C-alpha cells in the first residue's frame, strides 16, 4: 500500500543530487533505498554450514587461488581420473553419479579458477532429491562467484527529514537520514529484491503523525 503521510517539498534537499547509488524511492519521495558494495563480505567458503565440496582443477598456472583447500571425500578419485585432460571432468561426473549417487557441476568463470562442485548421494538425499540438489549446488557456486567478483551488497533505507533554523524559521532544508540497513547480500538480483522489500515495508507503515 502507498505511504499515508507526505512531506511538502522545499527548495533545498541536501544530498538529493549526489546519491548515485539510489535504487528506488517511494511514490511520495519520503523514503528511498540505496544499494552500496559490501566491502566487508566474507568468503562464503569459510562458512561451516556449507554442504557442497569443491575441487579446484585449474588455477591457470597459479593466477588464481583455489576455491577451497579441502576437496572433500572424493578428491582422491579426481586425482586418479584427471590424467585425461579431455574427458577427465566427464569421467569424474559419471563416477560420482553412478558410484556415489551424487551431483557434480562445473564452474569455469572467465576471470577465475576452474572447479568442480559436488555432493555425494547421502548429502543429496539430505538436501531433498536430484532437482533440489542441483539447485543447491548452483546456489553455493553462485554465492562464491559473487563474492569473488565483488557482487555483494548492502542496502540502506533513508527517510526524508525537514529541518528549520531555530533563529530563522523561514530558512528550511531537507536531508535523507538513515533508518535501516542490512549487509551481506550476494548477487545483484537478490540484493535488489531484498532492498525493495525493505523499502516497501517502510512505505506501508502508518506514518501519519499522531496528535
């Protein structure tokens, strides 16, 4: 629902012209949300709750760091199968699928290491079946690649506030003041969706001043 309270415009609106990171603004202009890079985001591979194992198979002659130092329970199998540079990935994928009931996805970003992301059959069953498993593996992969490329964001919700000088009531200005923020949103589409959801929450509040 649209906001129920509006603030009359004034000639001066501090910060309105230089906020190039504004994602969206409420219809009445009272609230806005900004999207800014999260430079303090941590590597998601350091999270102990990760279920997906990663084997880094090519760092481009050391140009990139391995995704994960621990390749998981099937790393030895990859070491036995990787000798065939043309079919090694396909052979490993079939091995994991047929012998372990698992799922394997390959990551080969243009500006990063090549890696294999996988779960075993037992882990796939815990996730909830083949379709959910592939989506889960893809999600962990996307999260890491977002971190590696700096695609992690914070949103800041701000409210327009009017100010008047005590010694000169006719002189007024408006600024945008912080009301809410949250960090750690991996990938731009997800960050934008969460930012707009936060903005909608404030836009839907009954902000009509009480007597």
